[in-house]
C-alpha cells in the first residue's frame, strides 16, 4: 500500500472520543472524521477486508501518510469540532454542508433606536441577527407584520442623545403618514422605542404568544384607565398578531421549542430538512443538499447536518424529532421518533419537504445530464435485485403459441435501461413438437447464448425469463449446458409482476409496486410480449393461408411457399392481377387460383 506504518501510528491513538485527521505525502489534509473511540475508528480503515469500502475510501486509505488527532470530552464535542474543522479546511474527501451565505437574515441593528431590516451579510458589530431564512417569502411576511404592527424608524441618522437634544434633525414624511413616531425630535422616548424592539425580538424568536398576552394586558389596562385611543391602537396590533399566528400555527401550540430533522438520500446525494418550532409555530426552515464522498450513512449525515443547523439557527431546544434514533449520545438532548399525534404530523411535514426538494433537485440534474438518470436507475436495480454489477445489458425472453401450433420465442434487449431494438431477435422453434413452453424456452436460451459465445459477444449482466419457476428451470438447464450459469444473473417473473424468482430459491423476492426497478422490468416484459406476439401472428397468418392454398387443386406445398414468399400476405395474393400471378404460376395454376378466389 505504502511506506506508512499504520500499526505503529495506531499505538499512539487513545480509546477516547475525538477528531482524527488524515494527511497525504505532500502534507495536505485529505479527510477529517470524528469518533466515540478514536483508536477503534481509525483502525477500522486498515481492516484486512478492503471489500467493505467503496472505491473512494480505498483511494483515501492508500494515500494516508500521517494521522493526527484531537481528544475531546464527549461525542457531541467531537461532532461540533469535526464540523467546524471541515468548514475551515474543506478537505477533498469530506462531505461539505453548503453554507448559508446566500440566505437572508433579519437584523436588529446595534444602535440607538435600532432599525430592523433584512441583509445577506452577517457582520460582528453587536447587532442581533435572526435567520437564516430558507424561504424569502416567510422572511418578508414577518417584516410586513413588524411594519404593520410597530412604528419604527427607517432612516440611518445617528440618533444619540446629544444630536437629538441639539435639534439636528427634522421629522420626515414617514412621521407625517404615521409609520414613525419621530424619535429624531424626541417625540418618542428611547425607553418606549426599546419596549417595541423587545416585543419584536420575542416574535422573531417564535414567542408570539408572549407578545399577544402583553398586548391583551395593555388593552385591558388602557380601557380601565379610560385611555380608549391607546386601547384602540393595541386592539389593532392584537388583530394583526393573531391573524399572523393563525396562519403560522401548524401544530398544537403546546409543542414548544423543538427541532425537527429528516433525511432523504440515494447512492450519490443526501438531502436534510430542518424545522425550528416555537409554540406550535414553524419559525425557521431550511433544506440542504449533501454530495456523498465516502458512502456516508444516513445516520452520519443527518447528525452532522442537525448539529450544523442548531448552531446556525442558535437553537436551544432539548428535544429533537427525528425519523430514526441517531447514534449520537448526549445527555442534554432528547431524541423523539414519534409514531402518531402532533409530533408525527410535524415529522411528516419535514419529510414531505425533504422528498419534494430531493425530487426537484434530481430532476434538474438529470435534465442537464441524462446519463445521471441512467446511472441512478441502474444503481437502483443493482441494489434491488442484489446484483454484483450494474445491469447495463439486460435480455428478456417470452414464448408464444396458438393452440400448440406455431411456437415462437422472442428476446428483447435493453442497454442502459433503454430498448435496443436492433438487437431484438425471434426464434422459430425447431426441436419442439406440440405445446411445450418449457422445452421452447430451453431451446431459445441455448441457441441465443451458444451463438453469443461462438461470436465472442459480451454476455448480458441480467437475463429475465417471463413465465415463472418452470421456464426459469428450463433456462438454467441450457445455461448449465453452456457452462455460463455463474457468469450471468437470471430471474423469473411470475404473473404477479412484483414476484421475482431466483434459481434454487423457493421464496420470491417482492419489489415495491412503485419502484423504478419494477417499472423497467414491466417495460421489458411488455416489450417482449409485444415483439413476440407480432411475430407469432404473422407466422400464424402465413400458416393459415398456406393451409388454405394447399387445399386448392393444383397448388401444392412448393407452390404455396412460392406465393407466400413473393406476395407476403393473403390480401396481396387476392388483389394480384393475372399478369402478376403469372410471374410465379403457370397458366393453368393462375386460372385455378383466380376461379377459387372468385367463388370465395
């Protein structure tokens, strides 16, 4: 592998939680990982069974020349440190969680009489940022609520006590139309302004219920003091807040301060959705995409993304609703896998979002690069059908006969999950007498693959036999005769399409009726059936005509064959002129044939 002595390196690594780093011969950081037990985890990469790894992992291990590590107190500390180091160094072999640079935030500016607006730049100037918002629409809805409910300044004047006292500013149009209370001329005190800011921060933190209670209290007090103007102002504010709350509440308001995380993935990509819920209201939501590097598990990706989300959204929730129990152990967190009720609805909402995001993203990629769709379908088929290689070349056999007569076998070929019609073939059965589907299948399979072997053609990765266990056994008999039964995978499909049979296995494999693998198999069977029936009908029609022609006095078997070869169909023979028939028959036969068709 290399001159790197991993056994000596392992002796220096303790059995403690931490983060490990792999470096190459040029001193470049290639990979950062975390572990509950550093020595066990690092040692697993050098396991003698290299087949457990995918290609990228084997390449990574072959390039390791140095291992460094950092010990931490707990497993969750290891997750957090790993995440921060990956973002800082972005090693080649690590998955990269896309950052939020393009997502907007709502800022409460650090200044006298703070302004509130949205921005895409987070600057460490003491201001308070809320977000990031995955939905720009949601962010503007919240800003519109704040604008409609509170009178805040929008100017960027330096409103400190000295400037206001010296009368440096004049009120503007915003004051005249009631959108601002004129703090620039001391018409509003800073204390009163800051009370509004405190309420707005509660709303942005998802605690709109607290604000509503305060507003109701103010209305009651104002009414008792006969201050009806103030009571009216706050009644209007209450109406707007309750209207917003009714639109935002998606679950029981008793569910307070929880996070919801769900994941959807395939062999190449993973997508993770996050919902932040306060008082039954979703206040933050975002879905991210992760490109897999080293065949990372859903558990690993979901946990990494979950901790990143919690850090990004400043989450303090102790409960996290998830689709499965993650391997992360942390006494300060409680993971809930709900089976029913309101929490189950929340999880289903998150899953619905992540599945939609996944579908849309993959559709975009496949439109730009159709080969991605082909690769995805073939990879899915390999996994579903337990194949050792991608089924880039598939062949499907189907038999047809009519009351035991005119037996034919048809084969259709799919390459890269699409029909390859130039490779379709028909077989006129030569060795079988009478209705014997098993013997017909045996002959067709033998003739097909004997010829491929004789011509040094590449064998298919998958052979599908339409007809169940009997035809499957017959096909295997021929493949064994040819000595190739271990070089190809063969499956039989029963009448119930979702039941697939493997040679020597009495129990069928069941596929999901909605799976893409089943759709491809359905297409193969339908195509084989169509192709076989078309050929069979043509042969049957020719056989019926041939029998009819042979019954005419003076027209024997040889003459009937000549007519069929020349005119192709009964219709064309009946429509032929005397001169056209004379090209095949003598004068006496022409007159006999014309007289026969005239009578019929």
